[in-house]
C-alpha cells in the first residue's frame, strides 16, 4: 500500500516557530515604551535591549519566574504592581500576527495535516498565545519552551514537536523558523526546513505547487477585418 502526501509538495506536517513567522517583531516604539516603563535611562535603548536579552533564555526555558527575570534585567526587584505592568508591556510586544502568514497556513490546513507551534516563550506569553483564536483554530498542538523546560535549538525540543505531529518520517515534516541556527538544528535531525525571512512567497512555495503559466494567445479576427 502506497501513502499519498497531504500537500502537493510532499509535506505531511508543519512545525512552525511563532515570533518572526506568524508573529510580528516588536516595533522600535514598543521597545522604547518598555524601556520607559522599566525606568531605563533615556537614550540608552541598546543597553536596555542587552539587559532584556541576557537572561531571556533562562526565562523562556521556565528557569526564572517573572520576578526573577525582571530583577535580573533591572538589577533590583520591582514592586508587584510594577512587575505586572512590565510583564503586560513585554507580552504586548509579541502578540501581533502577520495575517499574510496565517492566511497561507489556513489555506494549507486540511484534515490530517498536523500543524504544531514550537516557540521559545515564557509561561505568561504561552498562556496568552494559547487563548488566541488563530492558535485554537489553526494549530493541532502548541509546544512552548517554558513548558518543555528547554529552548530551541536543543534537539529535544524538535523531538517533542515531531512526536506531536504523529509523523514518523522527519523528512516529510516542514520546520519553519526565522533563525538560521534553529533551522540548522532541525535539519540535522532530518526535518525539511525553511529559514523564513519575511517573504510569504517562501512559505507558499513549500506548501503549494506553483501554478503553471498560461500562454497568451492573440485573439483571432476574421479575414478582411481590422483591429
């Protein structure tokens, strides 16, 4: 008995990153607002971003609580009210979606084609994403680093996602991520990969066969007539 692929391009499941793929990157205005809420010195956005990212992997992996993470960023413990404001502003930076990507995934979605979200995200953001309509309607499952206790590009993260797809052959699973190192780690496990750089046509090409070009034919005119 031969198996038939679920998409014209031979993809039987999709594992997709969130931020930088379905999720839009924060704007400079959002970063500035968060730095202001953090009471960071004016004009030092770069140093704030350095402080923000330094402990982020531990936070995303669930090793730091909200309080412990922001204490590392700020250099001191924020008050409970301040912490809630920081967390809300942080989360708001990551919940905007690219409707072009979601549209492509919705068009590709069909019964029997698993779509699994695999995202490096802390607990609070994970809960917010899980409550969105697009996540519930589009994704058959969602795996977040804080719940797994590990972040991409740890090979175990991809193994968890593969199990969630139910597809035994990783070569028939498409992994999509905006980071090259994450794609490289997935490729080493045999997954088909797409290093997404913000061009929806990249994604379409992986999920749909290009439509054949239609040759142009000049209209026929009866003899003796003019155009």
